[in-house]
C-alpha cells in the first residue's frame, strides 16, 4: 500500500489538516470573542459607587445591597435594568440609589454591594460578569 494513491492521500490529509488547523487558529486569534470585563467596582465612602467595565458591549444588570444582622443577610435595596449603555472602559460614578436603581438607607460599614451584568455572546450563551464591594473596606 505504498503506491501513488497512498502518497496522494497522505499528502492531501497533511494539506487539509494544516489548512483546518491554520483556519481554526486564525479564527481564534484574529477574532477573539467579545467579553465584558469588570475593571473596577468601589464604594467611595461618600454615598457614591464607581464602576468601570470594558468590552464595548451593552448588558442587562442587577444590583443589590445587603446587611448582615444577627447572622442573617438582609436585603436593603435592589434593582435591575436593561441594555442602555455600552461599556467602553470609562469610569462612571453614581449615587448609591442610582447605582442600585432603588431607594437605599444610609449605608453602614460591613454592608455588601453586589452587581451582575449579563449578555448573550456570539455563540448564543448567556455570560455574566459579577462584582461586589464591602462598605468601609479600603475606601
């Protein structure tokens, strides 16, 4: 089976295999999938929250602030919103009420702020980016 047909088949497999591998590498490296990255989420100590997300994507969001009292994590305020902004890596600072999308009580040290941003990627999968902060921690 070392005739011309075997050589031709082996050569074709080598070229086709290289071509498929090369195309796959090109797709991955030249077109990285879009991703939303949380670069900063901070309570500023003055009743405001600063966040920075990048990726040039829009996303639905949810946010909440909780307080642990007597060993129970109690919800203080929560809200959500849909895709209205495109996150481009710019800092944005919000009052706590605007950041959550709800009326919040005055925050105390130890209160926990948490948020999630979700979008559908180019493969049709839901992707979430999450972050949190603790009031009074490294402000």
